[in-house]
C-alpha cells in the first residue's frame, strides 16, 4: 500500500510538472527548470551525509558504544552493509539516517534520545532509520524535491513574464501557476515524506520484532521534542528526523511527518496482527 501511494504521488508530481512546464515555457522552459532543480538536488543527494553531519557537529561512535552495538545487530539481521554511526551533541531527542545508498549510509542519534530510551526502544528507532536506508528513501525524497523545486521555478518564470507568450492572455491560469502550483507541489512532496515514514515504521516493526517498543519510543520522543525543540537546526532538515524536531506551524497539512498518534495506532495494529 505504501509503495502504491508513493508511486501515485510521484506520478502526480510528474504530471503536474509536465502540465505547468508546457503552459509556462513549453518543452524548453520545462526542461530548463528541471535541469536546474536536478543539479541543485543532485549535489545535496551526493553530499548529504557530509553536509548534514557537519551541520549538527556529529561525532562518530565506535564499536564499544551502546548505539553502535544495536545498529550492528540490526544490519546483520537486515542484510545491510554496516553504516557509519554518529552521536549528535544535542538534547533534543531524535535520530536520522542519511547517505545516497546503503553502501554510503550513516545513522545518527542525539545525546537526548540515548538518555531517555531503553534498549528495546532505541532498537526500534534505529530499525526505523535503517528501513529508510534499505528503502532508499533519501533517493525518493531527492526526486520529489527535484520536481517540486522545478515546479516552483516555473512559477518564478511565470512571475517575471518569461516563457510561453500564449499564457499571458489567461491571467487566471497565471495566478494559479504563481501560487497554486508551487503550493500543490510542496504538499505532494510532504505527502510523499509522510508515506515513507509509515513505510519505515512498518519496516522497523518487522526488523526489530518489537513494534510496541517503537510505539513507546515515538510517544517519548514526541513529548521530548515539545519540551526541548531544536533551536539551532535548519527547518528544511525536519523530514530527515524520526520526529519533527521543531515546534510550531501547521503540523498536519504542512508536516513532513504523520501524526504521532496515528503512527502509534498503526504499530499497535501491527503488533496485534502479528500475535494473531
């Protein structure tokens, strides 16, 4: 189901891009916007691990650490290459995965999450992050960001009057392109992120064998980030974390994460189905 939803949303982004690109700038305008957005996101995709880890002052954890041992057990079970393991000196309880593929992956956890979760709960969280690695969600997110960025760029083309001259005779369509298309693309991109979070939760439940431990961890993390929101981070990185580390905003419509309560409910149902 999650794969079907992801495919549908990505197809919707593609169709929206083709329609808007053709209307604003024809084939050449659409291609130019796509190539610019692709170049920007390709750089981020290729160097995301180094950039994000440096941004949060992550320090590599050795084989003697609790976090490394938990990750090592999970990757052996999942049949994945061992990623680099990092600890972030931040009390906001959170974790994320990065890297362009399983062979160049890294997982990171904050000092805050290590202090509040027991081993079973931390195992569930790390299984979630490794599921992102296994599912290549960094690649999926980069493709979605490329199309969304290209659509936003086409909106800017329309704003400054470049591109297809025929569209100037349709001011209503121009307004829709200026405002509606970039907004719609952003909402679809966020919907893709939420679907991938559900998929990673399910993958973590299967990999760890302890869906209720992950559910408990999510509840703890939700309370933790509300008490200690991330103050020195970049909101553009919120989709990477297991729980949105920033507070405020329109949490439902514009959130990169599903509601924690809904995630917990699905994990509880997963556990019940596993028992039966």
